[in-house]
C-alpha cells in the first residue's frame, strides 16, 4: 500500500513538473511577443518626453477636481481610480526599472538552480554513478545555508522574469501558479528529508528558510 501511494505521489510530482515547465515556456514566449511593444513604448516616451510631463499635469488636475466629479457622477470616481495605477505603471522610470530587474532576476534564478549541483557533488556524499540529488549527507553550507530549496527558489524567481519583461496580466497569473506549485514541492521535499535525516533536518528547518533567500541572507549575516 505504501509503495503504491509513493508511486502515485511520484506520478503527480512528475506531471506537475512537466506542467510548470510548459507554463514557463509559454510565459517566456508571451514575454518575447510583448517585449518589443514594451521597449517601443519606452522609446516613444523618451522621444516625446513632454507626454510624461503632460500626464503628470493631467493627473494633478483630475485629482484636484475629483470631488466635483463625485458630486456630478459617482461613476467617474471609479474611472479615476482605475486609471490612476496606469499613469503610475506607464511612467518611463518604472518601466525601465522593471525591465532591468527582469534580467537581474534571470541571473539570480540561474545561480540558484545551478549551485546545488556542484555543492551536492562536493559535500553531499553522492555515491559514484548516482545523480547529484542522491545525497547521503545533510548539506547545510554554501547556498544551503541561505535557503533549504535553492533550485525551487530559482524556479520561483524565474517565474518573475517574464512578468517584468512582458508586463502582461496573463504572465502574472502563470507566474503565481508556478510559484504555488514550487512551494508545494518544497513541503513534500521537507517531509521526505525529515524521514531521511531525522531530527538533524528538523533542526535545520528551524534555522534556514525554505525559499525566502532575503530572510536567509539576513539570518546568515547575523550569525
């Protein structure tokens, strides 16, 4: 019964892994499609810088007369609320910042996904001929002193890249779905590692976060 349950869980994990991979491929394709429009928009604002100036003035005018619009027609206030965030998000500074953040996150994601391979081979006691994940020793140093699941963290960070590069609502939905699945994977792996390493892993869980590398870095610096 236990073996059957384990095989079902492995099947689900493999299916979800494939699903996440497909979603990420779709997300990057969409980002690639929408990115030229994104870049073109930034270039247009640079060419017609007065547009940004005009937007800020019109926004101030809208904000100043908002109470009169409310008196005349309450529905207009909802329109102002709806368009206010677009005035912020289409600011050229915000657009360029998100664009560069996307590439920085890409590098961070690759680092998180590749580092565990070398760390496990060097410190994980991997038997000869086995995969890097077949460790016999609990690794708590290197990248594993920052987060318990660096590869899932890398995939989660990678999910943010298409959002920043494409700036499209569908990319945000895909990214959130993939990150939720990654988090679920970390819970399964924690359970498996507790069975494998016992109290040593439980103690490790108390000192190192699962995926929050910012908290991990802060804790590491404090110690």
